[in-house]
C-alpha cells in the first residue's frame, strides 16, 4: 500500500501528463473567474445606483420596479452562466476522480460535454447536501445574540461539524464516482467501511497532508501574484481592473486548474487504496 507521501507526489505529477487538457480545463476556470469579476462589478454598479437614488429621495427602501432592471437582469444572467460553468468544472473533477480510481494515467477529455454536465450536477448536489448540517448550525449561531452564552458553543460545533462533513464528503464523492450512482454518496455504512479499510488515521492524515500541500501551493502563488501586482501597478497607472483581470486569468489558467486536478487525483487514489 503506497504511503501518504507517495499518493500526494503522484498527484502532483499527474497534471503534467497532458498539459493541453490541463489548459483546456484552465479555460473553464478563466471563464468562471471573469464572470465572477463581471458579476462583482455589476453588483457594485447596482449598489451605487440604489444608494444614490435613496440619498436623493431621502428614502430608506426601494422597490424592485425602481431599481435599474437592465443591470439587475444582466447580473442575474451572469450569475446563472457562472453557475453552469461551475457545473462543467465539477463534472471534470468527477472524471478526474474516476480516472484515478481506474488507474488511468492520462487526463480526461472533453468529448462528452453533456455527460460532464450531468456529472457536475451530481457532484454539486452531493457537496450541497453534505454542507447542510453545518449551515443549519451556523444559521442558529447567527440568529442567536452575542449576549447568549450558547453562541460560542454553537460556533465551535458548527466548525467541528463542517470538518467532519468535509471528511465524509470526500469519501462520499469517491463512492458515488466509483459506482456512478448518486445513491452511493449517501451509503454511510459503505463509506465508513471504506474509511475503516484504509484506516481512519491514514485517511485523515492523507486528506490533511493533501490539503496542506494544496494551501502551500496557493499561498506561494499568491505571494508571487502579489509581487507581480506591485510591479504592474508601478508601471501601469490607474489600471487596477486590468491588472487584476490579467493576474486572475494567469492564476485560473495555470494554478487553479493544476490544484484542482491534483487534489481530485489524490482523492481518487485514497478511495482506490480503501477498497483493496
């Protein structure tokens, strides 16, 4: 059985097996990031218009009919398109896990767009369902006043529950992918058995180690990007949006896609070892 380090090292090398496919995957992240930026800017414009109107009329609220409908509908459209792109991203992550479980050394292709979209929907639904318990507890913490003695306890419970759900989510996604069945993501007996077969210590250790490597890569790139931003800002005046966009494209195309493939590759490797 490979060690934790072996699984992570193999995952770090895997994205380089097909740079072209990795870059195509990166384009999805570029589109998603640009849509996110466009949504943020459009939301900011709407907020400015609303605040300006309220200030002129001395009103405290504004009806939907009084809002800039064109901008609002455009923001909603951008949000919907961005969500659809995210489903394709999750569908590709689904395929990376599948390739890892089946010991395929190449990266998934993009031939089956419809299938990738459907798999992305499954990936999203499972991730959303597993996030419900901590969200409920967090909501309870929010509605409680800060004067309540139970408030810090609920916050701690929410964080712990989020961590627990995250560990189960990883194996749940793998179980779903391995059987290509949405129901298998909620077969808790099989999920627990798989983790037990691998060993709870090794499972938790591998996930944590992978997450640490993931964060180190992103932090290192973040520092480099910040350094580049300072250089660009010194040479290009009053072009903050341009600089932010260019750096966002670079990071999405090369870094985010790489980290996503790396993490899901290791995730599939964990499952593969758990069913031996």
